[in-house]
């Protein structure tokens, strides 16, 4: 993905080792992270129908209770952390 972005800016294709060399040159400015693989049980439990039903239900509640976009919040699995700013 980054090679396509660079090619678009530079108007030429970067070499195969360009990304590696770029990251090495900018080690102090760029932090790289590797992602962890997904557990196979989680992968098997992932189902399109569940997502579809969830978002359909969410949409229905938003319409039923006339919830405005500015009143919709995101929350992760930790929930609210009281006393933490």
C-alpha cells in the first residue's frame, strides 16, 4: 500500500527494498507494530448475519428513539474508566 502511495507522489515505482530502507532511516520518527493473529475460534464465530442483525437493530433503535448523531458514542470492552482522563 505504501509503495503505491510513494509511486503516485514520486511518479515512479520505488524499489523492492525502499520501504525497509525508509523505515530504517526514520527509526526515531516512525514506530512499527506487528499485529497479532486472530484466534481460530473467534474467526469461526465471526458471522455476517450477526453483524447485519446487530446493525439493523441499532438502526431501528436510533430511529425509534430519534437519537441524533451527536448523541452516539463509541465504547470499547473496558467501558467507562471513572477518574481517568
